[in-house]
């Protein structure tokens, strides 16, 4: 891992995902992979974030207005945030846990939320 580089925590990724959607999550996951010197996986994470964002927007526009008005505004972001949190745990959980156990400092939540 490069010196002076920090990872984004799972919590930071979840908050950013809720605020910015799957694209923002893809950016942070890509940054983590770059820091871990796994650039190829980072590229895939970013592409998946872009595709997921497009699918969500298209899906929302295809849902009839009668139905979409009955869905609470926070429901869709909560669902994709939960899904992405599970994915992050699966793909980067071990690296993030090891990073924390070695008393490394994570990127600030404010920097993550700014994404």
C-alpha cells in the first residue's frame, strides 16, 4: 500500500452511497482498490457503479407515477445502500478490517461525503 494513502471505511462508503448513489460508491471503492494497488478491480467497481446508477434511474422512470408516489422517498436509497454495504463487506471487508487492526487512519467522512 502506498505511503500517506488512506482507505475509505465501510461506513464512509455507506454514507456516500446514500447521499450520492451507486456511482459515488463506485468512486470510493475504486479509490480503495487503487490504494491497495488493485487497479483492475477498481476499474470494474467504477464501471459497475456507473451501470448501476443508470439502471436505477431507468427503473425509476419506468415505474408508473401512481406506484412511485406511494413509495417513501428514502426507501430506494436505503435499499441500494444496504446492497452496496453487503458487497463492500464481501469484496473489501478483510482489507478494511486488517487496515483498522493495524491502527491505520481512514479518510474523513467529510471527504467521502464530498464525493
